[in-house]
């Protein structure tokens, strides 16, 4: 398979980490979104939503949406246990991540890291919701090792992606000890994948 | 199971429609978010994200996030075929819906229907992205009966939820003939569920 993405993007890294941990062979093709490389006709033919990551599985089979991709790549592995209720709780985190975490934390990071904004320029409402998302994680991780059950799953991969670079969006995790400890556990798990040490 | 939700919310209706079509028995408990009924300590104990819909399956098992819920309720039915690739393409639409459709179309509808805003008061960037989401659907539905494969699935349920009330958010679907025809097909499918005629 060919993964079209950018290693600076948390959404793209989710796919790399999952592919590495599941030992899927792949070719990585860099897409520079700042140069409009996801806005070409060739890219739109693979993914009409013109977003990275997009995976080409061959035979005209393309898949977009980071969390849909990692769910597909991880099927049948320890990263996505077969039990339906466990999968439902993982899905709950995956959808929450795309609705209540990524639009705030990842967007602020994009503004500061890619657009060069100062922290002061970020929208107050977005900063507020990012803080609420981090607080929700801190509460959820109190007394827990990983987000769902007792084992590392794609729910942790999805949430780790932008939480571990939240400081690049101007967010201070120093007061969130449960999140910090969980980040370290996730990093240890991810280091098992080939060349994927975060 | 007990579904905590509001029949005026597309996200909550997804759960009702899926439960009806799959013939799951349930009790519906109305939650008035405008009165802060999802912001109580009792509600937060069920769902710390304090969002509807939230489903109580008994024995301390709670599930939030509309698309996670319908995926769980529909497992093993025609609404979520077993084939992994079909499921991946359904998931692609589910995640796209929560990231690139709901935040724009549903939010504009909320502003106009619940907050009483005029169409002019909606943010230009949000209206623009809502238009792009509807255009993406129009393109995807050209020459297709349903969003994935040839059959009605939870991908259609998820996208129908706010597309069929897009006019309440100030969006005109009259020029989007493929979307209109698909909406009619979805409505016919949904009418098979008990008491769920849209």
C-alpha cells in the first residue's frame, strides 16, 4: 500500500504508527499541503475530500480519514480487540477525537507551527475548547493505564497524535499529570513499531 | 437500553432510526440541552463529555458519540455488512460526517433554529465549508444509489441526519439533484423502522 501523507501531521502519523506496529508493508509518499499538493486533480481522484492521509491499497481502492484507516489496518490485532463492546468504547474515543479534540488542539498547533501565529492570536473560543478537551482526558486517565480496558489500542494512538504535540499549539500539560504519564506509556508502546519512535 | 436524547437533534435521531430499523427495544428519555439537562452531575456521570445522545445499556455500561453508537447497534445487520473493506468505506463517511459536515451544517441549523439567528448572522467561513460538504455529497452521489456499495447502511443514516434538515440552517438543496434523490431513498428506507417516518 501507498500512504500519502506528511510526517508533521498527527493524523498522518496515526497511520504510520499503526502500519508499523501491525507490520504492514508500505511506501510513504510525502504530500506538502502548504504547497497545495493535496489540491491537485490527481489527488482529488484518490480522495475527493482532498485531505491527508489517504491510502492507496491498489486496484482502485483508496481510503481516507485517519481514524477509518487505522481501524481498518488494526483489525484482527491487539490494537483493536474483537470484543464488540471494547470496539464500541474505542470508537467513542475515535469520534470524540475528531469532533472535540482535533479541531481545537490540532488547529491551534497548525496556526502556530505552520502559519507562524503567536499564542495570543489564537481564537479564545478555540483555546477554551482545547482546554476542555485536555481536562476531559486528564479526568478519564485518572487511575487508568490506557483509554479503553487495560491495553494499548488505536484509541490511544488516535489521541496521542495531537496530545503529545499540544505544546506546539500553546498548551501547557505540566499540570496534567495523568495525561503526561499516559503519553510516556504510549511513547513506549509506539517505540515497538519499526522506526516509529516518536 | 435507555437512549438519552432530543428528537430535534440529528445526532440523536441517528440512534433512534438505527435502533428502530434493528428492532432494538429501548426507552427514550428526553434531554433538553437548552435547559442545561446535559450539564448536570447525573448526566456527567453517564457521559463526562456531557453530550447527547448517550445510551445506558445497564450494568454501568454507557456509550456516547452518535456514530459510535449506531455502529455498535447495527453490528451483524444489513446496515453494517461484515466485509472489512465495506466497513472501512462506511467508517470513512462516518468520520467525514463528524469532521467536515456536522460542524458546519448542523451548527448553522442550531444557530438559526435554536438561537434564532437570521441566515445573515452565520459566520461566512462556516457557510462556505457547509457548501463544500454538500458539494462533496452531490459529487459522490452522482450515479450512486447509496453512499457505500449498493445498499442502505449506517453511512446513509449518519449523513441523512443533518442533510435532510440543511434548509433549516439556511442551505438550499434545489440545485443538488443527486442529494435530493438520495434523501428520498433514505426516507423510504427509514420509514421501515417502527414509528420512525422522518
